[in-house]
């Protein structure tokens, strides 16, 4: 199935508007938690964790809640208004 590049780029921009993945990555690094450690805790691959942090994939809400809880961050801070 062919998906036009413009739609793919728009989809990526929408993901970044919805979720502040850069902030989650920053907090993870500040707390000295590696992607491998966090991905094990969440039950996902390290590769998928990287995609979440880079905005290439969007985690389920329950996974995002666990992610925030593990890092000690409120979910409302992560979700952009």
C-alpha cells in the first residue's frame, strides 16, 4: 500500500503535537535510566522504546502511564495541551 510522503510527515508532526517525547527522554537520562532498563520494565523491546522517544511510534496509554510512573513524572505534563 502506497502512502504519500506528505501524509507520513503530517502523521509524525501530529505525534509530536500530542506527546512530549523529548521531555520523557530528557527525564530518563537525568535519572540515569537506560533505554534497556526502561524497556525491560515496560515489557517492550529497546528498539521500540527508541521509536517512542523519537516520535516514530506512539505508546498505548497504559504503557505511557507505567512509563511516567517509573520515571516519577505526571502524565499530564507529558501530554501537550
